[in-house]
C-alpha cells in the first residue's frame, strides 16, 4: 500500500478467483459493494488495465486499487419514537432510551437519536458536523436518560460554552457491584484511552484528561449499592471508569469487569446507568432549565428484585 493506494501481486493460492472475491478477502476493511463500485469506476486495474468484477485473476498479475474518498456522513430524518422532556426556541431536552446511539458513525447510520430529532423538528444546526446536527454532548448507547440538543447555531455555541465552563449540571443513577463504604465521595482521576483495548478507557495512565465525579450513596444492598453520580467533566465512559477505579464496576458493565451474573442481582440486560437530572441556562430566555427523567422500567425491575 502506498499513499492510500493498494498494490499487490496475485499469489499462487489466489489464482483462479473472481477479481471482486479476491479483493473482498484481501481488503476486508472495505465493503464488497464499495469494492465493486470501484471496479466499475475504473479504480481497480489488473496489469495496468481496467477489469470486470467477474474477471478471473491469474498468478503473478499486478493489482492496483485506488480508493475513492467516502462521501461525507450526513444525517437524515427517520420516523422513530422520541420522548421530549422540554423544548423552547433554542434547546430541546430528550429522554434517550438505552440501545439508541446519539448520532451516526462507525457503521451505524439508521436508528439514531439525531435521525429521530430531524424527523420531529426538521433542520438543526450542523455546527458540530453534518453527521451530528444539534448535538452538544453525548451519552453512551447503553446509557438511558437526558440529553440537551441545540436548535440554532447561536444556541449550539452558547450551550457548548456552558459545558466548557462546567455550569451544566448532570446527575446520573447507577447500581454498582459491592458495598460502597463511604456515604459520599469525590473521584479526581484523569481518563485516557486504554492502549490495550481501544474500546475502553482507563485511569491507570499518567497521561489523560482531567476528570471529576462526585457520588452519593442512595441505598446499600447485600451485594451492590445504588448511587447517584454528578459529573463535573464529560469524559468518555467517565462514571464507568471512575466507579471501576474504586473497585465498584457498574452492574451489567462487562467492558469494565462486572461479572456476567451475580446471585441476588437480577441481570439488567444493559449497563445500569441512567442520566437522571440535567440543568442548564436556556440560550433563548436565560432561565435555568431543570429536567428530570425517571428510571426506566427495566432498571426499576432490577431494584425491585433486590428488595
């Protein structure tokens, strides 16, 4: 591969295959449909000449693939259920269900919160990109609860400034493994990408972004603890990482070491984490907006099973 161009020679074990089949096996990072489109567009050559997808390759032939830049991601309207908790001329607060991603990316184009917002409200500001109009902050796919969305460019900038100044209040509800001894506590540990697992974050590295969380015990059970957590920064997986750093991973959070099953704890089928309260200043009116979303039914049932 050179400068984005893929060049290779057909090996003895590859001879006799269809061109498109060989490319699909040799370049798994691209979809079969994308490779076939490049063949049609003349972006694939065999010994310097364009070829058909069905052409049979021969040993020793020189293949060259010149990828085309993928089209920019652009969100689209989609008729999906959407629970709106608050709205004014500048901002919308929604209660996102668990399992829904906030915006498209990494192969996920359909079923996103942004798509639902575009169907309900029409155009939203693309200040953060065409793939995430209106989005100022995010919560994980498996996390449910409150999220504020900007309706105008000015509102997007104003809300982003509030997040940067840490004046937005964000409180979550979580069930963690083990009995948390302190009634309340503060976790001030930098968070960085885990070099051993790119899907995970870690507090164990000296480098990382400053991250601050405050927790309060709501109720202790025999094998777990129900807590509320305020986050003063908005790092990826912040609550999951900080509670794991204390030896108390969230129930259902296999990525951060939670057991698959624990006697006495009904499995939630997801990470037990819910964005419960959110407060910010409305860019439209200047009034302090306070929103609240009750715990979803599947998490309520877990708590009921602990009694």
